[in-house]
C-alpha cells in the first residue's frame, strides 16, 4: 500500500487500520498528535485511535 499522506509510522498504521475497517476518508478529518489520532466526521463526532508501537497495533481509546 502506497500512502504519500502519512508523515509517521503511527499515522500510516492508523490510516491502514481505518482503510481495513472500511472508512471512506473523504468523509472524515484525521489529525495526529504523536501516536494518537482523532478522527472527526462532518457532524463533529470524534473517535480517538492509538497506535501502540510495542504491539504494532491500533486500538480505539475509550472515554
């Protein structure tokens, strides 16, 4: 998968996870802060995702 938008490994992993989950990114805004990503939809609802560099996995942050 070629992804020229990602600037970090964490962002690449999050974008790949979103794609695998079926998210169509043209409907969302993604912002990164270190290993945390905030996905925002057009209604203003957000989802926080975290990239764990030890397990090389992405998970949804609760709360």
